[in-house]
């Protein structure tokens, strides 16, 4: 089992999904070369937040965050 070094920009969360969704997620990760399910979920959440942010006008004061560096996890 790998040890994870947490940086000050990361937060570990727990996500519960159905067995059927887990099977689909496993196949997607294999098919598209994701190194882990976590990597896929992080990218999917970031993309969805960016999509939702694009629907909100600037007058509503939402700051769009660049997530490209915020989710790095170091494995040792």
C-alpha cells in the first residue's frame, strides 16, 4: 500500500458509489489510461465546476479557480 504525502492544498474526502458505478468507473479508467479512480473523479469534479462557473455571469461574483496545480498527490 502506498503512503501519501498530503500537501497544504489538498483535502482527502470519502465518496460512496454503487457497485455498478464502480465497475463502470474501473473500466473507464482502464480504457482512458487514468492512473487511479481518484484521478478520474478529481478531473470530473474540476470539469463540472468549470462548466457550472461558465454558466454564471461575472455580476454574481463567482471567482473561477484554476485547479491545474491544486490536486497533486505525491506517492512514495
